[in-house]
C-alpha cells in the first residue's frame, strides 16, 4: 500500500462512517417526533382526562416539557409532530418494529384505536396501485434516508399524489432540504405533469438537484435540540455579518441603558416556516423586548417588513402581560455609509416614545459603530 492509497482509505472510512452517524441521528429524530405525534393523537382519542386540557393541550404540554428540560418542543412544534403522525400513520409498523429492536425498553403503549386504523387505511389509499410489499418498502426506504426536516416540508403538501411525487424524488435524488424546497417552489410536480415527455422532464429535474451531504444535515437545528447541544450562533450567515454581530452584541451591552442579552439567531416558527432573528435583548427599564436585525446591504423595504413581522410575532406570542410593545432596530449599510433605521412598530403616538429616545442607543452612536466596524473588517 502506497501513501496516497493510505490517505484515500482513511478519507473513505471517515466519509462513510460520518454519513452513517448522520443517518442514525436522523432516524432517531424522526422516530422521536413521529412517536410524539402518536402519543398526542392517541391521548386526544383515548385520554381519560383529555377534556381537562381541551384546545390548550399543546400549549400546556409544551410548558410541561420545558420544565422537563426538553429542547425545542414548543406548541407549534408539537402541532407539527401531530401532523407528521397524521400524514404518515402507516409508518406505524416500520417505526414501531425498529424502535423495539433498537430500544427494547420502549414500547408503543396500548392498542391502536379504530380511529387510528382508519387513518392508516386512508393513508394507504393515497398510494393505491402499490402492492402491500411495495408500500412497506417505499415507506421503509423513505424513513431510512429522509431527515425530519425533509418530512416537515412533505407534510405541508395536502394532495396525496403530489406528496408521493416528492417522496419519489427524495428517494431517487436525496436532495438537501433547500433543494427539496426549491423543487416544490418551482412546481416540478406540475411541470412534469404538463410535459409531453414526462420521463425526460423528470430526468432534467433530477439532474439539477444537488444531493445532500453529511455537513448539510449537521447544520439542522433538530440535531442540536435532539443531542442537547447549544445551537450555533449563526445559520448560514456571511462571515462579515457574523463578525459585525459579534462586535455589535458587545457594543450594545457596553452602552448599558438597561439592555439584557437574550439570544443570538433566535429561532421562531411562524406558520410552518422557521425564521431567525439576529439578536434579541430585553430592556429592563423600558420593560420590552428589543429585536436587532443587521444586514450588510443597503436599506430595502423588505428588510423593514421582515423586522415588522418579527415584532408582530413577539407582540402576540412572546410579550408578557406587563410588558410594553417590542421594538426593533434595523441596521443596514448604504454605499459604505452607515444608515440606521428604527422600525416603527409600537413606537407611534404613545408617550412611551420619549423613554425609547432616551434609553435606546442614539442613531449617531449606531452610525459611528457601523462605520468603524466596516473599516476594521
């Protein structure tokens, strides 16, 4: 064996086992989330005290799980897991058998109710024309190579055959989550259906898809929640933005004025899409959250609209009973000249605006900060 072959063998072993480890974590995340959905639906169907919780079941369950120190299990996520189970109830055999083999101490509790059997039957009809063996093999293969982030995109599709098309695309091309979203957004299902030569159309679509790599999956926040690891500070942020955010956090805290740091890249779920807020502070003097978005770009109304969406979300979902409305600071550049825009949600005709003006960093301070940092970086 020569030196080059030695290095190549080590590289191949590393890549193969790295991918194997990623696949194993993905399967267990999917197992966990499917079972969460199963437990919730089973409780809703058969729970002895279900009436006590009613419409607030998921909110109360999420609050309880937070006390049990489960990461990322919000009411919105629990709703997603529930929909995952309802969309794929026929994974029951595949998932439960694998779970009992790998984790003998865990069991699917009780028996499957008639309502859940009906759900399985409906799901089986969605891929009518397949033999029972083919259906099992299809689901087994899909489960084996599909991350929950991919499933989260698939369950948004209500039309069964359309979803089956993207399941097929998943199995054939193993796309990254971004590639799957692009395929759905560009209507590849509809374009294939309208094409005279459907096989050629599908081949062209497949050729444009970039297969997912192990590194793509490791970026998935479900990994960090599941493995109880701290979330990364950034999610595909540019190096310059990252450096500016690192300095900006220290800069704002050094200003004092009551700022208490809460989070970097704060993850929020709006509808069935995730968004990340650059920085979140709580202001102990103003009694409100301060959301900061930094864009290494000239001002664009889309950025202001994005921040306003975050503010509306915080106002409705996060704001405490005695808190004041959240405020936002949007930092952008304009042809190398710092431009600071305050997003106006919650700062209109209220007397509180005078306190904002006193307690928040001045526009001049933030302008000078951006100018200085851009020169240094």
